[in-house]
């Protein structure tokens, strides 16, 4: 018995072996390279080929970037300074950066206005884009379109203020219909419309120069600023219109359903460049003689119609992806159509549709360069027109188009990263 006890005690561990580092092949960068770059012979061959391609590209691109000329007054002077070297002529960006960003007709003394409007855009978009921002700051989002219009187009601040009063009056009339009935609300709306109409006419005539800025015509706007204006406004407008079209396509009312179907199918079957030509030329024939319709407004209408049709189909896919039980759950709670859509259906459908909506938005933002076809000098129009047409910089292509590509890449990459963050934030179904 004692021998057995003594033998069992010998197997009782009284101390632990010190921990040792894993083998080199199973840890650190060596493991990552082995598992991701050289796991098999075909993958190893592809890795070596890719590294060779990267080497060739960097061997060509880096001398062009690092040896670039940034101070010169013309392409000929760039070539003289480079003396046959591989450096690029980036002096065109130093000389013409203001035209690439703001256009060639925008007053240089007023550059602070679009820059300030761009900064205010982040403050206005934050309550909409980020759930953690207090909802009371949505008032900034409401005020931003009127402030941005005043900053970009100028004039007295009373003009956008009158438009804001009209919007507030329409909202109050809608609330009055719910509380006091249609007749009384209609009378109040007529009185408010007369006041706003009189105020608008007064401002168009002898309006006081109260907080007035220099008036900037739409034809003087260009460069990347024009792309930002069109992209921001059209994306912001196309999302609510796309939601309405998607809901209208699923409506049980035949008139609404067939109208939405016809609109969506027609717009999706027509190229955007055709709609831009319609905005530039054909639309003027439907207006009374002597009527002036701002070209930027016409382009915004057409691009918004184009994007709304595509977003409507994306959201319709999100609505179709929801289980039928979600609609039945809304009915079981006694919710009407609008309450069910606002509280249950649309929040889930929009979450599903985020990748598609972002895809349409990014494509729409890049398609704003098509306005150069109708003689609007956006950043591409500035490159193709005034800059390359000048004798000083005729022949500079890679530097200019590379700069334009960089601007669009930074903006589109930021939109993509935000959408991925929002998807992770809203991924509550797997938690």
C-alpha cells in the first residue's frame, strides 16, 4: 500500500514548465507571409508576378513624382528646368489650382465663401449621418441649404430668409390641417402665401442691402466646386424621391403605381447625357418666351430624376428582402400604413439597401463630370477647355487628370468608408 502511494505521489506536478515562444514559422510576419502570399505554388507564382508589376510601376512613378517641377510659368519652362529628366510638370497645378477648384470666372476675393459653405456642410450633415449627434442639432441641417445658397450665389440674406419662412409656413399649414381642419388651415396658408409672395417681390425690387454679398452668376461657377454642388444637392434630393418612388411602385392604387413604374423604367432606359442635353437645350422650348431658367437648376433637376429612379430600385430590393412577417407584425400592432413604414419597414429596408444606395451615390458623383459636355466648366471641363486650350500648358495631361482623379478618389473613398462604418454600426441582427 505504501509503495502504491509513493508511486502515485511521483506523478503529482509541483511546478509548471516555463512558457516558451512559438516557433518562428507559426507566429509573426513570417506566418502571415507564408499563409497569405505563399501557401501554394500557384499562389507563390502570382505573388512574385504581382511584386514584379508593383516594382515596375514604382520605378516609373516615383521618379516622375519626386522629380516633379512645381515652379514654372509654362510647359516649355518646365522642360527646360527638367533638362530631359523624368519629373512631371506639376507647375500647372501651382499656377491653375484656383481654376481647377473654383473655375476661371469666380471672383478670387470671394473664395472664402464656397470654402466656408464646404466646412458648414460637415456640421449640417453630422446630425443626419451620425446617430450619436444630438437630434436637436437637426436645425442646423434645416438651415444649411439657405445659408449655403446665400454664401454661394450671394445677394441679400433676406432672399433665402423669405424661402425659409415659406417652408416654415408650409409645415405649419400641414400641422394646422391635422389640428384645426382643412378650411381654416387653407385660409391661413393663403394669407402666408400672400405675405411670402409680397416679400419675394419686394426683395426682387428695392430690397435693402442687409447682409448682402456680391452676386455670383451660375455661369461663373466651375471647377471641383461645381461637382461638389451638383453631387451634394442631387444625392440629398434623390434619396427621399427614390423612397417615394419605391413606395409608389408597390402601391395598391393603380394610378400611382403605373406612374411610378413608367417614370422609373423610362429614366433608367435613357442615358444621363441625353437628359443633360434635354436640360440644356430642349427644356427651354417648353418655357414661355423670355423666361430664364437657371442652367444649374435644370441640371440638378435632371440628375436628381436620374438618380431617383436608380435609388428607387435599390430601395425596392430592400423592401422585397424583408420577410412578410414584418408587415404582418405592423398590422398586428394596429399601425396604419405611414406608421408601419416609418417605424418598422423603412428602417430595416434602408439598412439592407445601404450598399446599393452608396453605389448609386458614388456613381452619381462621378457622373457630374458629364456636365462638361454641355459647356459647364467643372473640373474636367476646366482641364479640357481653358487650361489645355492655352498655349502655356497645352500638352500637360497626366498631371491635370491625375489631380482630378485624386480629388474624386478622396471624396468617393470617404463615402465608402462611412457606409462601411454605418453598416457595422447598424449590424444589430448578429449581436
